[in-house]
C-alpha cells in the first residue's frame, strides 16, 4: 500500500500540476486519480460495514475503540527548510508527539494508530519504553497494563517524517527558484486521510482532540497553526522555536502546520454587542498590497462575511479566526479550524465566495463534522449553500438565486450521469458538481420543503448546537428533521432517499388541455433516465399559469412519471411555468403554447387507443365528421417534431424517431383548431 500511495501521489503532481483553479475549494484536484487499491478505499470509508435496515437511511458503525483527547506535537523543520529537496535525507523532519488516549472498551491492551511512511523510533510512557509494531500503515502500541474502559494513558512517539511533498510540502530557498514562491515555506494538507503521513494519529473525522504544536524553524520564519500563538523562543542565532495551541478539540484533518517568511495582518470582527473575534492573517509581504495579489483588498469584506453567516447560523463558534496563504497547491481553500488555508491565487480579489465558503465551514464541517466520508455532503453542501445565503444577505433574493443558478449549471454538466450525493466513490469525494453544487441545492430544497424560513434557520442552529464539537451522520440529520419538522411538503424519508441515496434529478415538462370554460386538464411528465435515477421523484411542485400580466399559481404533489390533474384558471393562459420560485433542482420545459386558441371545446377530436403511448407505437386520432385536417406534433418549446394528415375522420402519426416526453398534438381543420396532450413513454 505504501508503495502504491507514493506512486499515485507522485502522479497527482505530474497530472495536476497545471490544473486550473476555480473559485471553489477545488479539493477534488487532490483526488483525481484511478483508485485500484482496496485497502486505500477502506481507509476512506467507515471501518465497519453498513447495517442492513429496512426502510431506513444507511448507517455506519464507528470504531470507538479509542478516544484521543490530546496531541502535543514537536517538529524540527530547520534543516529541511535550508536544504534543497533533492539533497534531503530520508528523515525529512525529526518529530515527536505526546498523545493522551482514553479507552472506550474493556481491557485495552493495544492502541492502534494510523501511521503511513513514518519512521517510528520509540514509544515512551512515564520513562518506560513501550513495545510497538509498525506495519500495514498502522502503529500498534502495546501497553504495560491494559486500560479499563474510561481510563487514559499518555505516551510520546518519537518519529521522523519521510515525505516532503503533497500532504506536507517543504520548499527551501533553492526550491523557491524553481517555483513561483516569494520565500521558502512549508505547509500541510490532510483531508481526507493525509495526516497519518506526518502524524501518528487516530486519523478519522469522528475523533476530536485538543492540539498544540511547537516547531523549530529558521529565525526569520513565522510558524502558523490552529488557535493562537503561545510563545516564540530563539534557539541560538539562526533558529527559533514557535508554539501554537487551540482551545477546542478537532479531528486530525483540520489540523494545519505552516511556516514561511510571512507578514502578519491583523483584523477583527466586532459585533454590535461589542464582542470581538480577532482575525489573524498571514501571507507573503509582497502580497500585502501588491498589484497582482492584494490581501488587504481580498479581505475587505470579512466583517460582512461573519455578520451575514451569524444572522443565519448563529454566533461564530470559536474564539479566533484567520487565513494563511500558501503556494503552490492544487486546491483553492481548506477550512482548517480557526486558520483557513487559502491558495495564494485567492489574494487577487476574485474569490470572495471561496472565503465565505471556508468561514461557513466553521459551523458546518468544523463545529459539527461529518462522521464518515460517506457524509461529506453535509460539510460541503452546507458551506456551498451558505455562499448563497451570503449573497442573499448582500444582494437579496436575486443574489441568492444567482448563486444557486451557478451551482445548477455546474451540476448539470454531470447531471444524470453523476453519482449519488451520499457515499460518493472515493475518487469523486470532492466532486464540484455533486458534493458541492448538488449538495448545496439539497440544503436549499430542505429549506423549501419546510417552507418557513424562521423555523428552518432556528432548526438548523438547534441541530448544530446538538452536535457541536462532535460529528454526525446523514441519518442523524434526517432523524432530527423528522423530529423537528414532522409535516414537510415531501416526506423526509422519501426526500432523503431520492436526493441523496439515488442519483440524478427530475426532467419535467407540462401540457394543458382546456376541458371547460375555465378548467384545464394539466399533465406533468417526468422523463429522466439513468443508473440509480428514480423514474419518478416525489415533488411538491408549483405551477404558474400566465397570460400577460395575469397569473395564477397552484401547488400539486407529483409522484408519478405522468400525472394529470384538473386546474381552474379564470383566464386563457399562454404559458405555464414549472417551479417559478426555484424550489427544485430540475430541468424544466415550462413554457407551453395555449392549447385552445379559439376557446372551443376539443371534444370534436380525440386520441384513440392506449395512453400514454409507447415509443414506436402510432398516435391515433379520431374526429367524427371531419373530412380532412392537418396534424402537427410539437414539443413543449413549440417546435414541430412530426406532421401528418387526418382524412375521413382518422389520423395517424409515427413516434419511432421521438424521445420519451410530453408533446402537444395540434389538430387544425381550418375553421377550428384544438390541441391534445400526448405523452410518450418507454414500452
């Protein structure tokens, strides 16, 4: 496995070295590889198989053998930062970590930790060496005395880091000449499972621990990590030891350790009640107010970001915040707890939505963390949805809808061919189309399914507070919604199954036939097809009939591929709009030409035979007493797709070349003209 991982990480650098960055986090750029190693796949999935439950959302068992409560990390990066990469020894960084572990089982004799490509020298507890084994990417430590359930042990692992790129990247002054980097630097990235390459740890998102770091660097470097700096001490004339600590627990993937010749740029978010969140920003001095990169300009609206998100998500949950800019990196941003890592490119001032996304993660992802990587949509969808909330705060509903439309466009590039939102394949863990864009829409649709903003946002805050500083699976979010909002427009079990477990989206069209003076027979058709795509979504669907300035709305529950209902409309509509308020992630063909322009009854002509029609079967039309009439089949956009002639009261149109969907058959006798809805389905 270790050899394989080394190979594919090297391939990432080669293949993605010139990858373009979007305003999104673009973490997927770190994972776009072909995974063929089963053990790696297991590392990115829960440790236990899915429980088979009838009529229940999938659940994952979590390995609760141990609970790490604290990591105290010490690294000496001095030599590595002064040595060109090609000349560094195998031991890139000399390190140790003091770990406190609490047992969650009876008689715990061995502590298992994730450890990949690390050289483990020794493990010491209370001055005594502990036996250990290091193989198959696991460090197993044998305790002198087994721990009872609830008891803790503290030990120190002395080790060396062998990797100096990808999950941990080190650039010396010589390396800088070959890259667009103003100074030497190093930085870490860990999501989803990279922390184990630079820290022996329980590297899973459910195990949160207090963390502190102490790092030795050249004296003109600044160390940056989570929380706040606690001390800086010179070590001779050329080096210094610098320490950081964070006062709230976090999982290993949210830990960040960085150093460079950084400029410190302090800001603050001051609330109306006078309380303050200090904001610590670190970037290269040339980027502070530069022409190409300008941190002051990029961070101008930071107080507004916090203000907007607090108005919806509640009070910012941590005592401090900040940004550290790094380069080169193959992603946009990463929500390391209280110290977001951003790509240097974001300092050009064009990535405000990316910054907002990372701030939002501190509620959705950091304070409450996805319990397994199957649940990653909870993190990324929540932060993406929060981008739309920010633009709603700034620009009103137009800004909100514009952001959602951008997500919709991004999703539809994949659309019916995409994977499900829940439990994505490892290689698509950070799919921009699914994990971000579609998942953001799922949050929006949850909001609309409740249809009460005050209740929705109060409930969301209650959910966040219920699981604060912990983790949650999707089924727990589902159970919360069922408990808090028992009467949604669409049943929650159905909603979560069709939008998360299943793939795809509805393709909707509508047609109408006037059946009386003010009554219309309306047909809504779903035509979507694809692997794991529902043939019919259950939707609370709003339709809007319109003619000029007149309009009339109705809301219907749709749960079949073809569904008809009667609708009284006090005027003759020329259009019917599907989902005018953007409540559903769907492709819609909303505009329908008025079906009876002369307001005459269509009863003089009718369809014959079984309906809806199967692809390949002919559409038969009868019109008693009509010698001749023109037939024209149009799609919902008004485009003619088939034409024919009715003679001696009977007509026929072939459907062999037509796609499944909703059409309108116009029968034109000359003196009178009527339309009949035609639905074509699979045999």
